[in-house]
């Protein structure tokens, strides 16, 4: 079973930056697309970003486009979500997602991001 461990969440002021990281177990990482979702209190979980297995293509929600950058390092089984120009509405629990080639989706436990002055 794939294990995903997120890190890097915390408290940041509006306009600041944070980098979230996700470490995945297993060789399946290199053949799997990866992504991030987030869920704010009282709201549904929403898509944030996705990257293809080789890292050649990335996709972003309109709400984060131009501010967030998703990258991956297959040699280390990690993905990073660089978040800049953070806004209060970016506050949420962020979840790392692995899209297995079989269609199975694996989720991490989540990491909290709070954007507040």
C-alpha cells in the first residue's frame, strides 16, 4: 500500500509563502500522476494542482494559478507545492494525492495551512 506523508504546513501572514512537500513510498510513484487537494472548514474538498508522472505537464485550479507551483523529483519520490502570495482564502488542510495507473487514488493525512495576520 502506498503511503504519503505531507509536511511544510503552518501559519503564514497574507502575502507570504510556504512550501508543502509530500513523500511517497514505493516505486509506483514514478509511474503515477500526483496532486494536491485542500479542504477549508465547512467547505468541500477542492482540487488545487496536478502533475503528470514525468513532470512534463502541470494543471492548476484557477484560484491558485500564477501563485502556486507544483514540481516533483522522481529520484526522491517527492512532490513540492510552492505557494506564494498567500491569501486568507488559501487557509485549509492540504492533502497530497497519488493517482495510480490502475485508477486507484491514494491520499495523505493532510497538513494544515493557516494564512492570517
